[in-house]
C-alpha cells in the first residue's frame, strides 16, 4: 500500500462536519435538521475510522460501529418525536415549537 | 407578712392568666368569680398588710421575690418595697379596683368579650401594683409600661370601631413620649449613681449633688416629662379626653383613680431629687396650675358627660401637681386619696346614667333623671359635691383646702399659684353642677331602659360614704388639727411646716367656700333658672368663640398636628425616596434589567440554541489555540 | 490511491452541498445517500472494508430509508418544497456561514500545525474488528445493545397515536 498522511482525510471530515453544522443552523424543517445531524455524525465517524487506520488498530472501526448503533437509535426516537410534534403543531416548522420561551 | 405582700400583685396576675386561655369557653359566672375574686383577694391582703402599717406607720418591708438582672453595677431584682406611701396607693388601687370590678360585672354584661375585659383589667391592676410596690426604678418602669399597655388594650376594647383604635393609639403614643423622657432620666441616674434602687438613689442623691446642680435639675426635668405624659398634664394632656372611647369602668379605674396618678406617685417617691431642684418644683406647680385652669375651661363647654369628667380629672391632677410643686407632699397624696373615691363615684354614676339612657352620652339629651333613678342621683350629687369641694361636709373640701392653704402660706408658696387654684375651684364647682343640673334636673327627654341592679348600686353606695367621710381623717389646724393621714405618711414624705396665724387659715377657707358656692350658684342660674342676662352673655360672639375653642380642648390637637405631625409626615415622605433609597432601588433595577437581557436569550428557537452552542465551541477552541500558540513552532 | 481518495472526497463534498441546498426532502435524502456511498469508498481506501459495508447497509440502507418512509408517511409533498423555498433566503446564510468558516479554519490550523507523519495503510479485516469488539470493548457492545433496546421501546411509545373509541363525529379522544 502506498504511504499516505492523515491530514487530507481529517480535513475532509472537518469540511463535512462544518457543512452539516451550517445546514443545521439554517434549516427550519425538523427533518432537515435531523438530516444535518446525520451528516455531522457521519463526518465524526469518518474521523474515527481514519484515526484507527493511522495506527493500524481496529479501535477506530469499533468506535464507528458504536456511532452507527447510536445514530440508528437516535433516528428512530427522533422520528417518533417529530411525528408527535407534527401532530401537535400541524407543521414541521421548528419555529412553531417555542413554548419554552422565557416571557420577560 | 412577706407572703401576704407577695400575694398583693400575684392575685391579679393570676386572675389575668386564668382568664386568658379559656376566654371563649368560660361561663359569665366563672368570669365574674375569677375577675372580681382576684382583685377582692388582693384587697383583703392589702387590708391585712395595711393593718400592720396602721399600728406601726414607720414600718418598711422589703420583699425580694426573685432575681431579675444582675449585670455589673446594675442589680435590679423583682423586689417589692412596702412603706406607708405604697400601701396607701395599693389600698386605693385594690379597694377601688375591686368595687369597679363588681360594677363592671353588670355594666359589661352581655358583651361577647366579657372574659377578655376582665383579663385586661386584672392585668392592669397587677401592673399598677407592681408600679407602686417596686423597689427599684427598673421594676417601676416595667409597671409603668404595663399600665400603658393595658390602657391601650382597654381604650380600644371595642376594636371593631376604628375610632376606638385611633384613640387607643393616640393615648399610647403620647404617653410614650413621656416614657422616653423618663427612660433617659433612668439612664442618667444609673450613670451618675450606679444604682436604680429607689432607697439607694434617695440616699446617694443628696451626697452627690448640691441643690440646683445642673445634672439633678436635668434628671428631675426628665422625670417630670414622664409624669406629665402619664398624668395627662400640659403639654401631653391631649390623650385623656379621647380615651373616653373605652368602656366606663375602664375610664373610672384607669383614667380617674389609678393610672393617671402614676405621675404623682413618681414625683412623690423621688421627692428628694425634686427638692434638690427648686426650679423644677416651680415648674411642676406652674404646670399644675395652668393645666387645672385650661382643663377647667374645657370642661365647662363639653356636651359628653364622660368628657366633662375626663377634663375634670386632668384638672384635679393639676391640683395634685400644684401641691407637689409647692412641697405639700402630704396634701397631694391626700387629694389623690379623696379624688380616687369621688372621681370613681362620678364615673360609675355616669356609667349608670349612660346605661339607663341606652348608651346616650350627650348631656343635652338627658334630663329629669332625678325622679327616674333617685338612688343614682343621690350618689352622683354626693360625688359632685366632693368634687366641687362643698365646704366642711365633703372629703374634697378638706383635701383641696389643704392644697390651697399650703400654696398660699407654705414654705415655697406663691400667691399667683394660690389665686389660680381659687379660680380653678370656682370653675370646678361651675362645671360640676352644670353637669348635675343638665343630667338630672329639667324636663325628662328620654325614657329609662335599664334600671341599675345591685352590682351597680352597691359600689356606688360604698363610694358615696367614702367620698363624704374620707376627708375627716385630716382636718386643718383651726378645725381640730386631726393629722391621721399625714401622720401615717410622715416617715416617707417630709411634713410641710406652716407658720401662719389661724385667722389667715379661716380667711383661706372662707375664700374657697365662696368660690365653690359661687360656682354652684352660677350653674343654677344658667341651667335651672335660665336667667336671661347670663343667657345673653353666653350668646355673645366672644363667648361663642371661646366655647368652640374650649370644646376642642384649647385646640391643642390642631396645634400639635400643625407643629409636629405635618412636618414629620412631610419629612418621612421626603425621606422615602432619598439618595440611599435610590441606591437600593438602583441595585434592584439593575438586577431586573439584567434579568430581562438574559431572558431574551431564551427564545425557544431550536436554531438559536444550536447557534449559541456553536459560538461557545468556537470561543473555547479559539482560547485553546491561543493558548497553544507559543508552544508550537 | 490518492486519486481515488480525492475523487471520492469531491463527490462527498459536492453531494453534501446539494443536500443542504435542496428544497425537496426526497431529493436531499437521495443526495445524502450518494454522499454516504462516497464515504464508504473512502473507508474502503483506508483499509476498513467492514465499515464501508456497514455504512452502506445500516446508514444508507436502513437509516436513510427509514427517513424516506417517514417522509412518505407524513405525505409532505409540494407545499413543503414551497415552504422551504420561502424560508431559505440568502440573508440567513451569512451568520452561520461565518461561524462555520471560523470553525473550519481553526480545525485546518489544528490539523496542519503538526508535521505530517506518513503511514502505511493496512487492511483491517472483520475478524480483527470482531475480536476487538467482543474482548476489549465488550461492555460498550452491551451498552450499545441496551441503547438500541431503549430506542425501540421509546420509538414505539412515542409514536403511538391516541385511539378514538367514539365516532369521529363526536370528536372525543380517549387516552
């Protein structure tokens, strides 16, 4: 195998993470926000796997496995919550869910 | 003996204590038993102790009940000091108190707070006994404040009417001003003499200060301030007429016979301090004379029967102050002794009248009652005669005459004071018999509702007898020179030597008699015969002006409102929003502003929260990077 | 190898960019699947074939499909796209973009200050991963299992609809 360095991969992970973050901040739709979170999780997992490959150990991949499991659980619960929110608010606008606003 | 003495104040306190817890549950009979029984037992104990004193007037008993304060030089115990002066006062308090309690069982019948009334009255009698039996000034002050409290409780007894509460507060606040002066006097006494024990003070004072020394004059002045407050003399006399808002037995006991004489007791007790300050003695006498004239004028034009008696009390205590001021100690106490009987009698009689007229107190609405309630009429006239000092046959004559005689010819006499006293005697007779004629003579305007029962008639009768015969124990020089009373007191209070001829004494007595009869005559002309000349006089502009002025008690209330109350309220309104307050409100305001700003960050928007997390992360990362920079190349 | 990496990286970034700028949810989801596939290729390049496959099966194949089915269930159609269009004004990009660029530049700085240490890429086969998972990281595996269990129970409970026992004309729902 050829020799390569970690930096390019990490930068890729960083770019993907920041794109996901950008999307999270901009979007108002619940489902798009969930999607953005998935992008960010995936980017973090990429960083883990790259790090594991750098040291030649399976630890990074194991981490990614856990991230995967966690993402699965989170998506299912998150979608159930979005379902309830949709039935309560009759829309998928996150700006409609401001009941916890502090009234001065 | 010691146990008996301890029982004298104990029984009333015990009565009050027993009456308080079950106030709602006791039957009226039980309340009567506890309320009157405690005072009656106390009176019996006083009589038994007094019997020993009658046999040995020079006796002095000190009973230490228990320790109270032992702090360095301040050694004040709960100790009672009984001598002739205190036993005299204790006798009046318990005996007249017991009679008034019996009267009150019928007067206050049917009132829903029956037990509370007797509890407060018992508490009052207990506190007053502590005052007169106290061995040190601190315990005296405790009793002093106690009677002030009970006065407040009893004036505002019918608390549901806010006017009664206002009168009670006025009484408390005005006497408090005097109490503060007295407290300062106590501080000064302790500072200079290192003791508050009365006997100790009297011993050390003469050695410490020469006559007229500034310190002792100041102390005497402050003590006078306290006495003036409690005894409703100038300038603190405004509370007593308002205090008539309380039930009549309260007015009889507290504001006639006992509490208002506490000032007289204080001055008599600490007579050595006053003798060391002749300026203050002159002041005492002057206050006495001016007050008795002012109050006499005010009593002349009142419509309410109880207000007449209130101003009359102020006036008679003015006589006692006059006596104290000219050094006639025995005469002052003798006047207190007789005054207690006839003033209580007058108040109780007025109460019987008020009850019969179904709580009507305006004299101009009464009339012709001597045919309706002849028993009450006879007792009332006896009391009125004693008050007016009807010559030779009433106790009031002998006590008032003693004062006037000593004001004219005593060692510190002053003719001006004597003339004031004579004028006051004329006014007293005038307003007293005006009261009698308006209430009992003339056409009957109302029908009687309530005829007095035995509980009212018995105390009235006993007091009537006493009002007449109590004077015969002290007869002046030219009439047999009976000195039973002053002989009793001579070991406690110095005797007043008089060097004047007997003929002068006859002249003095004649002049007092003339004043009294003149007063009665004018009252008869005005209110029974309705002579037209006098009627025209009372309708003139000047007379009307003075009538209105005197009805308001010489407008002292308005004066104090203008000089003291309004500036004080204005000052407090000003101080409510001054600079230090702004500092505190500023702190509060800043906090609220900060709250609003921070609350603005809780928008409830999900994106906003994510943004804030991101900003935080970026800041932390920047901080770490800046920290790492020097270590990396 | 590097070329393959750069191509896959470019695809991933491009498709992620498309995800975050689409108005239609379905389009965004599908672009995300493409992104995941590119990531899987990168995993493969870096010697993690097991992870590449798992990424495809679980992430792209299960999670994304779940979301697609969810969107179909909610029937969010054309009006959602219009709504998204109205919300996505150019103005809202500035602040978040600025912050993301700052974050990215800091990350870039962090990654490039250390000198690069080249290494040889070795393939780590599934056997090694499994051994590590069930010996060194056993407890985390158990915890992940419990997490999934919690996820199932939570999703079932939270997703329950209130049953209407009376006719809808009477409009009362029973809890």
